[in-house]
């Protein structure tokens, strides 16, 4: 176990905005991303590009400046979401897309039938 690395996957820039009243602009997200990178965070989830033009722009700008960490974009498991995430991450040195599918009874009935 001593030779295994624990990877830090930080969701502050995306999930942190779920707090009522918290809305970060692109400049603020870039500042936080740079701080996360300086702390040695391995993976920075920069946003959910399909959710808004502002989130798309933030992910794109963060992708341009982060050089050591992996820049990640959230995406539903939907083709247009994945394409948007891929486009926003195009400038990233180490891009990653984080996808998910809801598994509640409602999601299973409405999404898969």
C-alpha cells in the first residue's frame, strides 16, 4: 500500500457553486483553479459546460492555464453533453470527462424506457 498514490479529485469549482447564493465568475474560478493546482490537487472538476455559456467559458479558460493537474468537466451520459465537455476541454493538457446516470427509480423508468 505504501507505493500506491491517492489521487485528489476536487469538485469545488462545480459542486461548490451548489451552495445557495454562491456564484463564481470565470476570473474567480481561474484564481481558485490556480490555487488548487498549487496545492497539488490532481484533478480539478472545472464545471458543467452544457449548463450555461458561462460554465463553458470557465472550463475552456481553466483548460488553457492549468498545466500540471487534470482538468475535468462534468457531463450527463448524453451525446450533446459529452461533445460540449470535449469542446470546452480541448485546450487542456490533461483533459477528463466525468459522466453519470441517475439510478433512482424515477430516472430508470423515465430515461431507460
